C-alpha cells in the first residue's frame, strides 16, 4: 500500500432488502449461488408491456410510501445497534445520508390518478411524501437521530455518493457515526421513463453480452453504518468525477469513468493490481457496458475478476450504489474467494474490451480489496473501494 488519503471509515453494520431477499441472510444465500434470476415478469408498471422487474415481494410494512416501507424493512436489523451508538455518542452526533431517485413518486402517481377521477386528492396523500428529503427524514425520525440529514439524488450514483458523503462527515468531525445507503421503489415513472429512452429489455438483462438488449428496473433499500471503530471491512477509497458528456448517454470511451476509478485508487493508496474483484455498473445497455469495459481496461487491465449483479436485482437506481457496496461487503467477508453469481449467456461482444475474467466464479484467493462502480446520467461517476481488514 502507498499513501492513502482516506480517513478511518469502517463499516460497522449492513442491512438490505431487494429482489434477492427480505434481509441480509436471504440475500447472502442467493447472491453467490442463484441459478436463475429472481426478477418478476409483470406489466403493473408498464401497461400493455410485460417486462422483468426486481420486485420485492411480501412487503407488508405499514408506512406512508413504498420507498419508506423498503427503508423500514431494512432498518429493523440495525435499530438496536444504533441505540447503542446513541447512548455512546448522542443522537445529535449521528447523521443520515441516503440516495434516492424516486422517493414517494409512486404514491404521487396514484394521487394524481385519484384526482383525475374525483377532483380531489386522497385524504392520506401529502406532497411531502415525494420530496427528495423524505427518505433521510424518515430514517432519522424512525431512529430518533438529530445529526445532519439529507438525501442525494444523482440518479444511479446516489447510493454510492451517500457513502462518500458519510465518510466526509466522519473526516470533518461533524459526526461520530453516519447511517448511509439508498432506497428506490418501483413506479411507472421510472419503468416507462426508461422505456421512452429505448433502454429497457423484455427479458432478463444480459450485461456485457453481444446479445444485451437493455436494463431491467428494480427496487431496494440498502443501509450501512459508518464509523471510526475498527471493523472487518472499511471504506478504503472513493473516486468521483463529472464529465458532463450528455444528459443521458455516457462518454463513449469511458474517460470520466476511468478518472473516477483512478481517483479511487489514489484515495486508497493502491496500485491497480491490488483490486481483487470489481462489481461493475453493468446495466446491459449498449453504450454503458462498452464504455465501462474500456475504462476498466485503461486503468485496471484485462485480468481482474469482475461482473454485474443486475440480473439478480434489476437496476435499483438510487439504491444501486449502496446495494452493490453491500454485495462487495458480503464477498469480502467470505474466506473462499467465491464471487457474486454471474447470470449472462457468456457470448462475448468483440466491440468491448476483452475482460478475461468477466463472470469469474471465484478469485484466486480470499478478497482483500473489492471495487464497486456506479455511473449516472450527465456523466456523473463514482468508484468505491472496500477493504477486508484481516487480523
């Protein structure tokens, strides 16, 4: 290791809910061994067109929005730990930074439809449900926290950027612990919006394949507790860039993505060959996979085990960066080097960089460093590096 610029930032607790399962135990059991995608075929969010979506089934939490229901389900396993932190540090020293791109939009859609039919909004609807601040406000209220609290909405990088922001709050001494992560729920706005961009697939997405046809949208909530106390996994590096290439299309050669990956390595004080596994953004769109393969080749070379886990969850948008960081965490905690499952047809696209270990089932050794990439509209890029802190 060379000189790192990252402050002490350890992952104390993790929790998640997504199409793979309702809790971390269920997700862990499926992430590494699934033989088929758990995505659901439905036209609920896309009338007259059946598409696969990463739907969370049996979500029975009774709160005001589905987005908050996902967060409430994810919160349950970490509440007691947060109570310990409150006793130790005080509620005003614990922050909440979350990412989201939908907030309570699904309820807004339903309320507008109700208004169109009846001339009035439903009695239980309030515009605050769909404000971008709603997710972080909800979590802070549920945990009775009084530290800094805000929601980041930078599309598909939101959840990862929340982690970067949490690390900065620790570095600045503003907080002694930060709840970070992301949540996004399925709604017609996102599913039909990506359809309008001709970006969705009618079958399970097929990242990096010659036969890829686009993304599947999913929903999830993922939460991580960051703090300074030494723990088995730490956030070792963060790299963020904005190349502002286009409102929706990525820069074709992946230059902004390359810069983010390079910045993460510099932040962690690591050479490129230190990375044992990359969780690729891998949306299965033509341009995203192409530019990401070029970015990885340019900075990290062709021989690093890597894959996209989006066939297992759908693209969970504002939650994706945090959810896939949780996947990296789970991979780092293993002792066998087994990697998250790759579900694709294995047909190589000759127009992509030839990543020789794309879809590898395992690494040569237990992982020490895992990278998670997230890229968003407007050329917004972030790369995270997580480290397993072995004894």
